[in-house]
């Protein structure tokens, strides 16, 4: 880090530097958890001073939440696009394909959602809100698929949405431990059994 | 802690002290993750000196692994007993009922399995071995249920075992965030759809 002259590094525009900090924070929080990383560690890896980092994110909590928001926006945009044109099953399989291309973001999400179980964790509210929002979004699309007779009408959309998210979260942790696993294929095997066969 | 005279505390037999350290470590690792807790923190909470703690567990890695092993033995004993007499579905629902009675152990497992994704994490090997073992154990019982025509013969037992574990892990994280959720009921709703209805 110290091999790069500050004058060169400081030439980058603030937006680029901000993105770089978020990328490094995603990596380091995902590797070592929220408490395992300090702002000083992140600043050192980016190659800036700690005051330089605090200029962009006033504390570690703000930086964690910004990193989570960035990953969330990305997956939300992908979900919205997929949900417009696909069944909920095809959209979730497509999301798995999308996620395996960015294991760093997947790792951040897996580690922080588990850590946020702790009542005092800074990301707890984020994950509670996120679960509620994603579940409602998936449930809405399940209802549409039920109307289109793609999914059995007898299943409770909100309960089923929670289950689909659980399968995906659980399989993602398994995939992160052993990336030789076919994550989209496993998700498809689960969803396949739900789909009404006559309509295929 | 300092209010209790060392002479009183030291009277406890070594086995009891060891159990007390494991109980506190389970709680603190589950709350703050492996990197968020030091041996000094754990010793202070137990009310012993750090050398006193190192007498039982030579370092933090050994203590984490011992805490994980303890929780694992407990759930393995429960699984073995349930598998003897029940279908795989009933055994897993019973395990959920067992787990909700010990949220501290569940939290340790959820947080550490997510953190162990990191290649250098001390619990990585533990979780890789554990996944392989639990999956093989569940797969074995799925095969038996298939022979008894309780589960469809067309499903791959190893893939299905991985899926059942994923659902349980994913639902547990949701339950830890919001314990008003009916964890055994949600697990049952998932498993119910797999079971061959004619045989019930």
C-alpha cells in the first residue's frame, strides 16, 4: 500500500474512491465478520488514511450498512427485472446464477445475516426489514403464479415465500463451503417439485 | 465477578468449571462471532483468570472447537435416538422442537457456520466434516423411508438430504431473527409436501 504515492492515489474522483472502499469493506466484512475488522484495517487495504476513509463513511456501522445496501440494490434490481418476465421459480434460479458470479457479496450477506441475530448488532434492523420486504415481494409473485396455475393454490404464499428464501440461504452457505456444488441446479430441484406439472 | 472471593470460586471441581467455560463461550461466540471475543473476555465473564482458562483450553481456537463439539454431540445424540424410531420427516421436526429450547446453541451454530466460510477460519474443517456426516446420515434414513414408501423413490437421497439441511438452517436463521415464527411448524409444512400421502 505504502508503495503507491498519495499524490497518485488522491487523484481518483470521490465516487470511484467510495466504490473502492465499499468493495474492500464487502470483502473484509465477509471474510472476518463485523467485529473482526477495524476501520484502520479497511483504510490500510484501500491505501488511504483513516481520516480519508471517515471522510466517506463516518464510522464502521455506516460503512457496513452501505456495503449491505449496495449488495441489496444489486440483487433487488436483478429480482425486479426477472420477476417482470418470469415465474417465481425461474426468477429464483436466475438469481442463484447471478449470485454465484459474485461470491464476495454472497459471503458478506451470509456472514452478516447470521451475525445480525444478536440484538445489538448494527445490521439487525437492516436484515429484519430486508427479510420482510423480500418475503412480501416473493409472496406477491407466488400469488400471481397461483392465479396462472403454475403453483398449487392451497399453499400459503407468505409461508412458502419464507421457505423459498430459507432454501436459498441454506444452499448458499453450503455452496460457499463447497463451490463445486451446482447451486442453481439444487435450487431448481427444490422448486421443480412445487410447480404444477400439467402447465409446463 | 470480582465480588466473588477466588477461594470460593476455586472450590468447584474441574469438570464443572470446564462446563461453565463452554457454556459462556457458546454464548459469547454466538453473540459476537469468533473474532469479536477474546479469551480475556471469556475468562472475565466466567470470573477466572486468563491462565486459569488456558489451563482448560490452550487457546481460543481449541475453545471454539470444544464449544461446537459439545453442541454437535448433543444434537447427534438427539438425532440418533429420533432416527431409530421415526421417519426422517418426524425426526427433523423433533430436532427443530429440541433446538428452539436452546437458542444459545442454535445461535452459535448459525453464526459460526456462516463465519467458517472463510478459508482460514478455525472451524472450517469442523463444518465441512459435519455437513458431510449429517448429510450422509440423513441420506441413509431417506433411503430407508424410500424403501418403506414414505418418500418418493425418484428423489436422489444425497441431494434431498442437502436440501432438508438447507431448509432447516435457513429457517433457523429466520427464527433467530424473529422467534415468534413457528419453526417446527414451518419445517413440517415443507416436509409434508414430500411425504407420500397414501401411506399416511
